[in-house]
C-alpha cells in the first residue's frame, strides 16, 4: 500500500467525473491510493461505477449519476456531491468523441454531434469549474484538473469538433489559472495522445501498427500513465504550478 503524502491529504475529497472506466477510473483509484477520499460520477452504467466503488473501498465517498450532455446537470452534480461533504479538488474527465466528416455529414448528424461534443467536453466542465470555484473561494482554495487531449493543440481529420472542444477546455484552464491564483485556486490540465482505453480501441485494430509508428516510445499510454500525471498535479509537490497542461503522448507531438 502507498504511503500517503501527509495527514492533510487524508482529509481531502475529490470529485472525479466519468470515473466508472478508462482514464477516470484510473485517476480515481490512484488518488484513493494516495490518500484522497473520492466522490465518483457516472453517466449511465451504474454497475461499472459500483465496481470502482468496490475497488476503492473506504476511500470511496459518494457515487453520483448525471448526464453531462445536459450542462444544467453539471451544477446539480457538484452541489449533490458538496452536500455530502467538503470538496477540495475537481477532476473534469468525462468526455465524448465522435468521428465525423465536417463537410460530408448530414445537417442532423452535424448538429447533434456539435451539441453533445461541446456540452460534455466543454460546457459541463466549465459549469463544474464555476461551481467548484465558488465553493473553493469560500474555503480558502482548491484544485481543478481538466482532462483535455493532444488534438486540442493540433488538427486531426474527422475530429474537428472534438479538437475544438478540447482547445476551448485548454484555454479555459489557462485563463482561469491566471484569474484564480489570487484566490489560492490552482487549475491544471493533461493532454493525452493515444490511450489504451475502450473508447480508443473501438475500430482501432486495423490501425494499431500505423499508430504505434508515430509514437517514439513505441506504445500507447495507459490510463495509469494519465493517472500518475494527474496525481502529481493534484499533490503538494505541484504547489507552485498552475495553468500547466501536461502532454502525455510518448514524444509523438510537441508544441
């Protein structure tokens, strides 16, 4: 078992969105091992979320359902978690990715993809940030981690709306870091490239060799790689950092 950083960490509670699987689950489990109490969020699959609760054990403090495709649910989610105890950090991990041809998609598909992509990837995280900032300002500070993406810094075919939503999240992170520093509120991001999750594996088998050729380290990131960077940013070791967005891409892209 990992040794917690300090007694202070033991008394901290973090809300992690999209924590029933993939990167979100890895972040929740890593923070729990580091001594955080973790409030978990899921959108649809309660059974998967309950498996994370069981994995975390006593460090699990709250399980909440919210459909973040409806941005109004974001504030409700934070207030529900806050009603069960103080929150000292927020991880905006929940996200959606729908590949789509920008020019060739039908108008209905385009509008539906635009709405859901920005609602889940940007509008809901923004509203969660706003709710968290209000709570943190009243309690002397806090930390926010936004899970962005490599495509927020670069273009990729079929991903225009996803890339735009993640670029917006990155620049929200940077702007809020400057604005909120005087309130002792730190905000960070991670920008993963290819990560070995169920979402990225969908239809990837035929492209795996080509993908790996673009990654100098020779493998995709694991959810644990993303969780390790997240744990650092939320730790006291990152006390002088804010506005930082860490690339997790195996040296495949620099900016």
